[in-house]
């Protein structure tokens, strides 16, 4: 490196990793690959991205590199990937939240989860330290969805336990794929012979309008195909379990 430039010896062009490493080296001590370039490197945003580097507040300009100056320099937010100093995935999600549309950010977070790179605790931590940074609110909104999803899983388990306590109720298919009128839907519980679908949803008063509309469309499509759909809340399962079992028995035709 000389005068802020990194040179590649030989005729072959640098690989993507090589270009990213050269960009980080050119930006000096404390620099880390970040934003869209980091997302590209680890696969959570696979679209090609030019080098983007996060640096301490004082840094020179480097041709061909988009530089982000920051005072948010907690060691937890930085690591090394493929030999390249980078921001952590959690910090990268926060940074991307400040430059991407909300819909694109949802795709990135979903991809991070599918790749096994999404750590809910780490993202909650980095958002908690964001102190009003651009994008923090958008990422926090997505976190609420994941927190609901975690609690939904707990409710599904509670519903299974409730059913097991009623020995006269046959066991349904759980997480079944059921054909509706025009689409196939994954449902929480399904009694095939009685064509009964149960969906557990403990967050009816906290979901977005989009989520409620999506659920209504799904329920309607299943009903048009001849299925009955029962939606249960957290209280239905954990507080009013006996009443819920009576409702299920009635729907299944069990005296």
C-alpha cells in the first residue's frame, strides 16, 4: 500500500474478496467492510456491490470506495470474515436498514435467517445501542415480527400439550400443507377426515394490517375449498384451555 492506494501484482484482476480486502487496507487502521459490500460478501444481499467501508470518524477519501464514518465503534460490531475485517452481521443489518427500503430489508433479514447468520439477541443488542441512528426504527419493526414468531412457536407447543391432555381428541397433522381453492397453505393443525384447520395466533391485536389481510385471504381460500378454519389466541390455549377443547370437540363432532 502506498499513498492510500493498494496495488495488485500480476495481470489477473482481483477477485471480489481481493477487491474488498484491498479497499479495507486502503482505508487504514480500524476500517471494516460494511453495508452492501458486507452483505454481498456473506450472501445476505447477493447483488454485486462496490467496496463500502466503515471507518473511524477521521479518514481520507479513497478512490472507488464508499466510506462511512462512524462513532459507533463497539468491538462487538466488528469481526473477520475470509481474512477481511468486516462489520458483524447484526451491525450490517443495522447499517443496511439505513440505506435500503423496508421491503428490501425484510428480504435481507429473511436471507440471513435462512443462511443461519441471523442472531436475534445480537441484533436486539445492536439496535439497543443505535441511539436514534437512521434505520434503527425499520430494523426494530422487523425484530417485533421475529419476537412474535418466537412466541408463536411457544403457543404451538402449548396447543400440542393441550390436545395431548384430551385423550378423546385424535391427534391432528401438525404444520400440514392443505390445499385451498386456489393455493396451498401451511396450517398449524389439520384434522383431515373432518376437514378442520386450526391456526394459533396470540397476537391478533399487534399484527400489521398486511398480516391480518393475508390471514383473512388464506382463511377464505381454505373455506372455499370446504375446510373449516378455527383461529386460537394465546388466552384460548393457555387460559381458557377447557373451553377451547370443547370447541374443538364440537368442530370434530365428538360428543
